[in-house]
């Protein structure tokens, strides 16, 4: 079974803090994704990565950056957290073998920025 | 651009009754379609997917979905719901060759005794 883990289930940070959200997958997947989930908006893609050190912007990259130094780990960084970044953050991965594939999700991190 | 519409934000259903969740998509070519479920406090779990072939797709937990190209729909059904089916359900369409998905806004399902 594919396992995608996220470093924290709940996180409380203050405005202006630098925040790191970590995601690790254990199935040697090539592609990894970061989404944020907000009520009534579904999941929106922030960034994705198709290889180590490679990244592409998604639909809502503003205020975020990412890092992928190792294949299994994909980090989402909020350089200076703001209250409008309070949300649920979900990480996902796919094998990267054939275009559209099933995405495997982590349990999510619920972030509150005060 | 691809888009997914789930017209129902919230559905309440009695335990044992049938359930149908609607999904409409906008996509130029043959779509790759997914239904995911999110139980409270959890990540998303794949229920079923359609890539090609038989337009009636069977999934886990007794769910099925039917792809109707003429209606641009991929509706999810279950004949008899259980209390454990209370969750949020997301429809998604494959957005490009990199494997990105476009998600709908979700439908919250409440199951009453």
C-alpha cells in the first residue's frame, strides 16, 4: 500500500512566521502535489513536482514556495504566514509512469494562522 | 480549460436509502474521471475511476458511477447507504499529461438514522 504521511495534523502559527509543511511518500513516486482545501472551493493545486529539484506552479502559488531535495519528500513553505492561509493542506503523489494516474493522499495538515 | 461542477453542496439521506451524487465536467478530449471520498479528519481516498471502456464503473464500498459523454456527466451512485458513508465526496477530472487533477467543490453527505 502506498503511504503518504504529513508531518503534522494540526498546526497553529502566528502572522509573519515562516512555516514548513512536510510530506513523505514511501513508494518511490515521481510526482508529488500540494493542495489547499477550503469549504465550497474543493481542492486547489498550489505546486507540484515531477522530479527531484523540479517544481511547477499550480493554480494558486502566490505566498507559497516548495522544496524537493529528495524523491520521497516534498515540502511546502509559507515564507511569511498570513491569516488568509488558514486552511487544510493536502499532499498527494503519483507514480509518474503514465500521464493521468490515481493520486494518493496524505491525511492533511490543518493550519491556523493567528 | 477543464472544470468540474458538483451541483449539490449538501445532501441528506436516510440510512438504507439510495444515493446519487452529480458531477458534470468540461473537457475537450476523452476525460479521465475520478471520485474520491474524504471521511472526517482524513485525507482523500479513491472510490473509483474511469479512463476508457465500459461506461459503468464499479468501485469500493459498493459505489458505482456512470460516464455519459452526451451529458458530460459522471454521477456516483450507491443503492443503499450506510451510516459510515457520511463524508465529503469529490469528483475530479485529469487536467493534463503531468497528472494534474481538477477537483469539484465537493458534496457533503449526511446520513440520518
